[in-house]
């Protein structure tokens, strides 16, 4: 029996040694570990302003000198009162927790010191077990040997979670109080320290959370008095001082933080940055696909990378302010999306998705009349119409489709005025001139509209006024209007100009390739017509004081309004409406045009984004009215029913030689111009003739006097 007990003891001893050995070899290598402060990729606007960060979590590292002693004392008081006296683990605390856990039959209470919590944050997962607690304690002892107390508390306060997406004391201070940590008051320090235990429950951004956080604040202040960090007078003053929650305007997007209103753009910066870095590591560094993806992720999340974005902080800020005013002063159902691009490069200068998590710049909505210039490009390209083509604007029905104008009918109009004044009936007449509706719809699809379906071809005529099965996306419309302004060349959207790695290597994003989508002459014609819309048509409010082209669009159910346009090198598509397709009372294209005008004007005045060499004086147009044939006639006599009065640009008069008609008085006998005092009044006849065929020679026949 004694031999058995002896052998059992030896086996247990060996097992214990093996277990300890296992624990030792499985510990993190503290001796070779060097703490690396949390880092992220900073994103800069084209002006060099910091607009956001890409990070695995919301954290900004600060040194011990930047952390107030009061906060350190508050955290120590509530989390680990013997922090400065123990060697990484608290023996008394461990004993107490073991008794409690034994009584409960499971691990319900820990005795984690700040050093142990730091070890967990750096090296262990959150799974609670006795084995992990032992490894954590052993690691804590090693950490206490390697680091000073100030170094440990600094690491801890930079790593610990404070709720509301904020990791570390700097982010917590900014998130809750919009302050630098050194500016925190005693009561604010106590509240932050109290949040650590249960950040979700004690986060003071909600009414319920604020109540809990305030209770915790008072407990922390009491502990600080007990442990000699505060006097009773200081604690009572802090308890009676209400803590004002003043959140910063920083917003969390899916991969980090950014300035308010930049969330949708930053998601795209992350996505495009990830793709750019994968290409770099594969093509320039020879990595495999899997290794390139891992390296790209590490570069973005933890290697102090700088991303130079294309967005203009000047334009974006002005657009957001204009949008905010519109949304606040109108229906709560109203929302907005906008895209501004440099039409010479594709660089995205402004971008907003919506006030929800949905990125409406990437969602298709009914375009209304902003679709009209796109299919008119087909008609111009194929020689079917030009800017001076005449068409009758009056009620029309084609294949059971009977659109109407928003105001009155205008009779005989030019294609220029069809766009400038957004005349629906006349637009449908022009659209119907295409030899094939399938061809005209395919043409629009090839411009870069990805949302066209077979259903649009099955019911082709509503397409003329933006009646589509899906609609169009703002992100696709801006480059197309940019092509109209840019001689027919469309550039795909670009969000990043370059990425600077930690070792200063510069990785350039692939530039957008220009694609010709309009003939140069077609683009010129469309641009001229859309300039008329801003000079004297539906888009007058969009004029920022320089030559501008643009088109408005409205759907007839008051759910969508648009403006698409361009000034110099900047083109835009702006949508406002209701995300759920609900009616918005008094919905107006004026709101879109005001946002556009203000944004462009801000760029011009502050010298950002706009290429000043491309700016031109504000457009002006002098028009005249002439009488023209409604359609060509072959020798038949012209009647009043065959003509209409049409407004044209004064300088375009020569383009109407084959259509302009005049009223002339002729001598019925000679068919020459009636000559007063010579020709008989009885022979005078008024005739409508083509101006080019009008007689110019006065009657020279000697007529008998009326008295003879």
C-alpha cells in the first residue's frame, strides 16, 4: 500500500511538472515581445485634411504624459486598488474569488488585476476557464517584471474598450466629451473609469446608459476617497456636478472612423484601397493571392499607412451643409445622395450615400428627365436630329402611352428647347424617331447604365421620360454627364490617388481609363443644349456664376428629383427623394440645384477641385422668334396650319433656311412684291412662302389706275 501511494505521488508530481511545463511553453514570448501602439491608415482629402481612419477598431494611441493622473487614479481605484503594490497578480483577490467560485460551482468572479487585463487584451481571447486564468496570471507576472507600472497602465488605457465603438482613453474622451484627455474634469474621469466594467451597459450615450454611468461615477468617486486619491470635498463637488455628454462628430463606418457625412465614401476608400494593395503585393512583390490579401489587410489596419483620397473636403463640407439645411427645413421623409467627379480624370470629389446606412449613390432610382440627353445622343450620333431639329410639342399617344408636360404645350420647338425646357411630349416624339427602340435603349446601356433590363425593352416608350423597371444610379450618371462636358470621354469613378506605406513606398491607384461614349460633335451639341437649360430653361437656379450645363429630372409621383450637370471640370449627379418610394410633399429640383450651385461656388472661391483654366464666363443667350414649317413640304402651298412660331438662338438663324417662312404681299397678277401706289389694291394678296424663296423684286408692271 505504501508503495502504491508513493508511486501515485510520483505520478502526480510528474503530471504536475508536465502541466507546468505545458503552461510555460504555451505562454506568450514576453522576452521578445515589444508593444506596438495601435495604428491605422489615415485618410487625407485632396486638400490634405484628415477625414478619417481605416482601423480594425476605433483607437488612437497616446503616451502616459497625455493621460491625466486623475483618470489613472480613478481606474486603479475601481479596477485594481493594489495595482502599485502587487507583482502582476493580486494574491488576496485570487483567494477571495476562488472561495466565491467554489461556492457557486463555476467561474463567476475573477480577480484580474490591471496587469492581467492588459495581458488578456494583448495575448488572450475572452473565453473564461481556469487554464486560461492560470496562463494569464503567469504572463502577468512576466509582464510586471518587464514593464514599469506606468508602462502597463499606459498600454491598458490605450487598449481597453470604453463602449460606443471607442477603444482607448483618447477615443473615449473624444466620443463622449469631444475633449482631449488632459482636459477631462474629475467627474468625467470617474465616469470613464466606471464604464470599463460593463461598457455596453454603462455607455452614457443613451438615457438608460447615462443613468447607470452616473451611478458608477459616484461609486468610483467614493473609492477614490477611500484610497486617498481625492478629499471628501473634491468628491462631493464632483458628485454634484452633472456630466454633460457632448459626442464628437466623428462617425463609425464599417472599417474605421471618419468625419460626419463621409461614411459611404470611406467604405469605398477601404474597398478600393484593399484592391489596390492586393494588386501591388501580387504584381510588384510577387505574393500569392492569399498572401497579398493578408498583407493588404495588415497594411490598412496596422502599419501607419497614409491614403491620399480624391475627395475635396471643401466641396464635401459645403454640399453636406446645403443638404442638411434642405433636409431640416423639409419633410422628414426626404433623403439625399450625391456624386461629384472630375470629368477629366474620374476622381470623385464629393460623395454622400444617405442619412441611413443605405448608400443611395449606388442604388437605382427613377431618373425622370435626366435620361433625355442620353438617348438624344443616339439620335444625334446617327444623324437623325440636331440641336435645331424642329418638333411639335402637343399631346401625343404612342402604343397606349400618353405623357403630358408639367405645364403647358409649346407648339413648334427645337430639340435645344426640348432639353432646355424639359418638354415631355416633344421628347417622346424625338425618341420615336429612332428606327428601333431596342437600339436606342442599348445605346443608353452602353453609355454605362447597368440597370437596364429586358422589361425596359418590352415597354420601351415610357423609357423616353425615365420610366424604367429599375432606374439609374447617381454613381453612373455623374461620369456620363462628365463625358458630355468632356468631349465625349467618360472616366470611371476613382476614389484614391495614392497610398503611402510605412516605409514611404508610394503605391499609386490605377488611373481610370477614358472611354469614348459620345462622338465629340454629339457631346458638343448636348453640352450646348444643356447650357441653354441653365441660361433660360429649367436649370437656371443651378448657375454658380460661370458657364454651366445641366438637366433637371422629376418623377410624377413626388418620390424623386434630380439634377445632373457640370461646371468646368466638375460634374455631378444629385438625387433627393424618399428611400422607400413614399411621396414627399413639395419635392423640388430647386433643392438639388441649390446644393450643386453652393458646392461649385465654394470650390471656386476657395481654389479647390475646380480647374480655373476651364472656367468660362456665365452663359448668355439672345433668342428671337421666327415662323417655321412644322415639317418639310414639297411644293404644296403653305397654309397657317403648316407653320408654327419657334424660339431660336439669334446666331442660329442660318440653320433654319429650309424651314423659315415669311408672310409677303404680292401682286396676284405678276407674283412679284406688291408695290404700293403702283399695284392695284384689288390685286394685293398675302402669301406664306419659305423665306429663301420669297420674292425680292417689287412689281414693275404699269397697272391701269383704279379710276380708269
